[in-house]
C-alpha cells in the first residue's frame, strides 16, 4: 500500500510524472495498454486458423457490401448486411436508409463486426486482454463513425439546409464555450438547488462526525414501524440521489409508508483526508449510525439499506456484526451493490495491477481522486450515448445543452474519493475479491458473508454498466439467508430511482430460501414473476412483513441542523 500522507516519505517525482501522464491519458496506464496490444498482436500472429477465418470474414463482408450497393441500398432492414447492435441509435434517422448514407452506415457496421471478431476468441489471449481489446477497438471505431461528421451525416446535412447553416454557427459557439470551460477546468454545474429543489424532505441532522452527517427524517404518518430504516449511500456521489424532487424521492416515499428513515450524508473529502480508508468509512459510517439510532430511538433492530458502494460497505458491516454476535440488523437491502467482484462487468476493463498502481501514484500526488477522473471511465462504457451522440447534437445539429432534470442535476454534483480508501477498494474488492473469498479483515479479523443470517432484498437493474445485475445477483451464493431479488428495467441510477407511476417501468421478483437449491441468473429469470410498475411498493411490503408492531414516531432528540445538512453542500 502506498503512503498517502500529504508529505510522503519518498520522493514524489514518480507521482508528479504519472499525474502528468494521467492528464493526457485520462487516467489510463499506458504500460497496461501497450502490454494488452502486444498480447493480442503476438497471439493473433501465431494463430493461422484465426487469421484465415478473419480473411474469409473480410471477403464475405466486402462481397455483401458490394451486393447491397448493387441492389440500390434497399431500405428494408432484412436486406441490410449488418444490423446495429441493440441500443445503438446512431443510424435511426430516415436519412440513413438512403444512398449514399446507407452504404456508409453499412460499411461502418461491417467494419465494426470484423474488428469485434478480430479481437475476440484469439487462441491463448489473456481473457481480460481479450475483452479489453474488443472494448478499445470499439472505442476507436466509435470515434470514426460516419454519424460524427457533417459530410456523412444526413440529419446534420438536412439541418444545415433547413437553417441556412445557423446550426453550424450555433455548434461552433457551443464548441468554443466548451473549450473555454475545459481550459479553465470548469465543470458542468447542477441546476437544481440542494435544499430548495432537491433534498427537500423534512428532517434534522442528529449526529455528525468527520466523515458523515446522520439525518433523521420527520414522520409523515401517525404511527410507524418499530424498526427504523438506515440508508447508506455511496460516497462517490451525493446522498440525495435517494431524495430528489418530492415526487421522485425514495426517502419521502418510505416515510409515507410508515417508516422512520435515517440517511447518511457523506463528507466531500479533500487532500487532508488522503489517509482515510475503508475501515474509517465503516466505523464512522454505518456502525456509528447504528449506535446512534438504537440509543436515540430505543429500537432493538434496524433495516439496513445500502446503495452501490454503500451497499458493499453495509455488507461488510453485516458480516462483521454477524461474526461478533451483533444482532441489531433486522434485514439487509442491497441496491445495485456488488459483493462478489469476479464478474464485475466492463468496469473491470479499467482495473488491473498496472492501472491501479498508476492510479495510486496519481492519488498520492493530489490526495484524492477527482470526480472527473472517475466519470471518464463511466462515460467510456457508454461512449455512444454519453460522448459522441452529445457532440453530434451540440456541434453538428446546433442544439444546446438539454434542460437538466433532477437526476441529471444530481449527476453534475460531483464528489471526491480519499486516496487510501479508493486504493483499498480497488485492490481488496476488484483485484483480489477479498470480501467474497472470506479474506477481508475488519479490526484485524476476517469476516465472511456466509455468516449473514438476516433476510436480504437485492435489486439489480437490467442495463447497469457499473454494477451489472448478474454480478449483484451473486449475493445468492454468498450468504446463509433468504434472498428476495428484484430485477428492474433501467440503469444504475434510473432503475433504482423508479417511483410509482413512472411510465414504462417493470420488474421481476422472486425469493430463494436459504434451504432451497440455488438458481443461475438465467434460470431465475425463467421463474421470477414479471410485474408492471415500480419495485418500491414490493420492497416496502417486504420490509413491513419483517417489521414489528406500529408505534408512535420516535422524537428527534438532537437537532444539529435542518436537513439536508452541511456536508452535502461542500464543494
């Protein structure tokens, strides 16, 4: 583990040099990238059958493309040599069905198809490098898509004719403004005001330590369930993802269903917090919150709810409590939270020893990881939607920034990650998978998720690029508990923030008892019941069934500030 003190005991030339490189590579280790390319190229060079297969594929793709052109570029999708992948919306404009644009689109899709084959299933290639090469090649091709250029984008050409070129003037203005912001280091600013537009559910900060403020929310019913709910959000972003506008707030919804709700609001760390680690977050976060809640309310048990990284931390807390005979958890809810990182999806493409070591030097130089350094990786996972399509709309079509809804505004309200904590998280969870393997230590002793006996409610989202649902699903195999799992449509954020009444929402739900045979994710989908609407009512009904009698709401005994508190407003 590197020394993350503000004044390192060793010379910091390496840190400074690597940070300079990271600025140019957006946090990617060039050594890791070179090794990956060499691994792929050498194995492909020594695989004559694979190269022959690729040669045949290139011939077939070329022949099919020429045939498509010779037939006049028919508009019917069944006549296309290649189909866009699911979710690829670059070629949906009707102009792409007409020549020559149809020919260009098909040439691009066939090229994409060829390089997917060229970087996949190469004999002897390291599986991680296999997946990363496919991903990297896709990123390079995405940059060259005909949809990204004025001369080859029919929608952009039509808009230019329609507006007399005003879209290009507006696009140039947008590009110049963005370039100025980039040079100044300005970030996209949230448009919703915390405490006025979002995070407005009534409550009080009742406890505060260096890392978190604990908020107790005012009751909205005459009686409440005996067991309170403690929400542990991720500290990668602000907590109010679960308390957005009043009609889109999970916290408000819980209080309306008769629950006493407490939520942790994490501090936005600075360079002085570089040496705070995972155990600091554990002890000053959920453990400190449980101590306060049980003392202040008299409740014997609490329903623990963790979101994303907060759910991983809450799982660690539950395992350590089970190890020590602490029975204060009534249940455990994990929202898009991973506990086994062996198949953590495309985010694993950015994490190996070289990359983590490189990132540690960057963090040692500045004491923390900036939100922009994290978000670049998330954006690359969905580059078509989050990078190129937005550039096309702004710079070619001349459209301005779309108005921010509450979720988009929250996404712009970024936070930092302490250097030691993030290093420990990447190494112990992603690289070593210590928690799932029973090697993770709390206070000098190992903890095991197998010790968890309380009922678990897990939530996965169908299109999650950060915590893929099949990875979240692995909690079934790790604990000795009944697991109720909900698979909802949407992504990492929108799938969780899924209020009742939201159109086009559905979810699958099924419970596997501890004494029942386990199911694979695919088999689970076959037996899980499909429901229309939000998963929130199913979850609150599940919590109610595992709660005691209804009682008078506990009083707020230690009001330090009005919700949402002060930590959430830290820059």
